[in-house]
């Protein structure tokens, strides 16, 4: 599933093509892709609305419109891209929603597995209100991070994946951050020392900012809006590196299942 760096890259890749444009119509090819309102109301409401800005909140792509807010979650296989009318793109075979714009171009939402969702809401907080802080914003200080960890007894890896704890971190960057901070993913949050908490806070910001710099990880379905791959997968230290040598100590990387998620770590560096 695309995480913060991948979603941020999509937003940056679409911004020039969509900001200032007005949606003219909506074609909904798969009704379940529309989370709210009904597909018919969605099509009626979005027509005529101008895209004032394009942002990201956690793993959501946020279209701020003249009246409403359009939230898009890519889930596992979703892809957003702009195309000329009549232009054929490989991912068109999985297009679930097509949004026409006033310049004649189309914003297409392709989603092979059909898990992605679009929501047109009057108040984005109805959906995003419970999300945790954005880890790359200045407001995400070490003090705030320590306060949020508090005396939590849950294991640190699943906690990092909890979007109400910190927004935007998924399986890839959780593994990478824990490796960088030399913390075992099985540790409970309340056992972290002050120094370990500091190192993890620093590692989270580092791996996410690097992920944005490399424009996301194209390990499976994720592609940038122009169809090309991100490059973060070429810089992984532990994720998807099972049995390969740890870049720090040379010990083979282990893969285990933790809370039903594949988890990669170094058994020596992350004791």
C-alpha cells in the first residue's frame, strides 16, 4: 500500500495539471469505489467544482474544492493520472472513476484490486479527524513523540503502523526506521529509553524524507502519475531484503510475521 512518500509524490506529480481546473463531469465505472455519498450524488455534486489546491493528509490525497473536499485513498493498487481524452494508457483497463476537467483532460482513477476509495465530503475532518500528527511537519517534535508514546505497552512496530498514533507510516518505512534506530520491532513502546526514542524520532523523519526525495518505492503496483517508477526500493536497508547481509554488520536480515505483517530486521543490530 502506498505510504506517505508515495502519496506525497503523487500529489506533487498531479498538482500542476489539476490545481485551478474545474471538474465538468464524473463517470463512475465501479460504484463501490465511491465511499460517500452515493455515486449519483457524487457525480452531481462534483460537477462544476473548482480545484483550489491539492494536498496530502496521511495516506489521503486531498482535493480542496470550491465547495467540498475530495479525498482519495489509493489502498493497494490505486493509481491517479491525467490523460488526454481518447488517450490510451495501460492502466485504463482498471479505470474505476473518470473525472473530466475544463481543459478537456481527464483525471482517471485506476484500481486493479478495487480496494481504493473516493469520498466527497463537506468537512474533511469527518474522515481525517482521528489521524495522528504528520511526521515530517515541524510540529512533530521529539517532545510530542515522547508524549504520544507515553506508557503504551503495545509492540513498537504495530504502533508505528497505527494511523491514529502517527500518520502516513506503513510497513516499508516502519521497518526502515526501526533498523536505522537499532530497535527490535518486537520491543514494547514503554521499554524504549529516552535515547532510543530520540533515535527513532530522528529515524522516522529521515526515512520518510528520503522516501519523498526518491519519489516513493515501486516494489509492486505503485507508479508516479506519469507512469514511471519511484526509486526508494533501490535504497532499502532491510525491507524486502530477507537473507541478504545487513548493511551495518553483515548478518543476514530476518523476516518474521508480526501482527500479520511481514517484518524485516537485523537480529544483531536490533537485539
